[in-house]
């Protein structure tokens, strides 16, 4: 009887454990948003076209295209300038950084999501000005 009880307890303990991968992916987004004035200015800015932006919960979904072979070596980051512009609705400036060293003539489209929960400010919304799209999107939380 004790062996059955021990096995039952071990089974419950094993199945109740879960891995915590919040350092890699938060809110089920692909990548984290970086807040850095230096990175905002100096991060790579290879040519890309932002096709669409959409916010779902705390994730900003960005559909974008650029020239390359297959996009597997691209380094993509969403970077916030680190400053909050005070207006009727607070605003933040962000840009999509692309480091693209692929030398092919294909035109690749990708879609990534970025955890933007660290961009929240006092109140319940902030306007995100996406520098290299010329668009803004309202993040409400």
C-alpha cells in the first residue's frame, strides 16, 4: 500500500511540474521588446517593408518583408527609444531593426510577435509610433 501511495505522489509531482520559459517567450510572443536609447539609434537598419501591424493582448504582431535568401539568418528586434512623449495619449517611438546579410534576390515575408508589456505607462493606453512604417498603433491594456 505504501508503494502505491509513493508512486501516486511521485506521479502527481511529475505531472504538476511545468517548465518556466518566461525568459524566452513572454505572453506567448516570439520575442521581447528592447527598451534602449543606444540600440534604438545604433541597431542595424537594413531595408524592410512593414506590411501590417496588429496588437493581440500584450503581443504586437508585425508582418514584414525584405530581400534575402530565406530569412533564416535575419536578426530582428523591436526597439523602443526609451522616452515617453507626453500628449493627450502618451506616445512611445519604436522601430523594427533588421540585420540582413543574405545576398539573394528573393523577397521574403515573415511574421513575428513581440511582447510589448514592458511599454505600458501610467493609465491604460499608449500610442506606439513605428518609425520605419510611418504608422502608429494604439496599445490598450
